[in-house]
């Protein structure tokens, strides 16, 4: 740990995008703290792993205080921790939806609120929220997950205006499909209904194909590092080949045509 090295804090760093991001930030010259629920407090590959439950106010405040005491600063927060959900909106209980929002939205807000006073005190900081293409396009059978990412988009863009004059930026990275086991770790709907069974099975096939053909997590990590280090950062960063293409199409394709393309992609009747 060098006194003059910037410090990055990455949530959900035990695997996938978070793990690759922590590694990439080390390579970019950061001291890095990576978190997960089961971290043992060890240091691996230059990343210090500490336990964190983003759904707990006490866990969040304790973790941030520990990082500041140990490293003296937090320059970049990467809010990467998240969970998905598989099922039609009607099949997912309110309790399950609340859990998703608690991790994907309120957990991100807890982390942000915990680091903002410190960043404001040092007159600089960057908060990078890992959103999704689902933050600006619909995705059937992932309505609750998509709702959390829409919330992240609105929160992040609005907050960025509030704190920019304090030397702090809030940026969004929007990955498309990623070749990770994310689809295997989704919350499964606790009230499956026969009316959706056939189309849900088709959706599962579509997701598996997209994941297999998706970007490597390291490609997303590279974009996150760019957001963390750019002298003049963009407002948002579509990450990966599919995300970049979809972002452009969403802006230029007429709404009816885009709607039709979503249904075609998901093998749904017009």
C-alpha cells in the first residue's frame, strides 16, 4: 500500500465482473478493496477482500469506516453487487421483488451515502454504478430485474447533477450479456404459472445462448477502469459489443420497430 496510490472499493468482487474489475484496477495503479458476503479479510493478487452485506446499514457503514482507517481515502466506488430474477412479473412475489431492490438499488444507495461525506471532504471522488442494457431497454421475463436497473439509471443520472460541483461524479456502466454464471444464480419465481411456462422455457434458452456468446467479464472491467480514470468521463458507458449496438438502436429506431425487434429476439409472436 502506497500513500499516494488512489483507492478503489469494488462490491461483489468475488467473481465475474467484480473480480475482473478489482484485478484491472490494481493493474491501473489503485489500491483495491473487494467485497463479498463471505470474504475472509485476506489479500489476493493485490486486492484486499473484506466481508460486506449491502442490505445491512451496519455492515455498509462498518466496511466504509474500515477502508478509510486502513487506506486513508476512497477515490472510486464501484457498485457492482447485484442479483437477477427469472420469471414473469406476475410470478414473482412482492417479497422477492423487495429482495432484488434491496440488493440492486438500496444496497447501491447505502454504499453511495456511506462514501459521499468522505469524498466531499477530500473534494473529489467517482462512483461507478454497474447498470445494464436492461436499464434502458425492456426484457420480458426479467421485469423485476429490469425495474431495478431502470431505478439505478434514474438515481445515478440525477445524483450526478447534485454532487458534480463538489468534485464528485456518478457514472453508469451498462453491460450487455456477459459470459458468466449470472443466469445460474438468478432468483427463481416462487409462484410459477402454467400460462407462462412455454414462453419462459423459450426465454431460458435465449438467455443461455446470449450468455455463452456474451462478452468476457474482463471486457466490462476495462470499461469500468476507463470510467474510473478518464479525465473527462462520459455520462454513461455501454459496455461490450451488444450493449453499444443496442444503445444506438434504442436512440434511432422508431419505437414500434424497436418493440418488434425485442419480441423477435425473444422468439415471441407479434
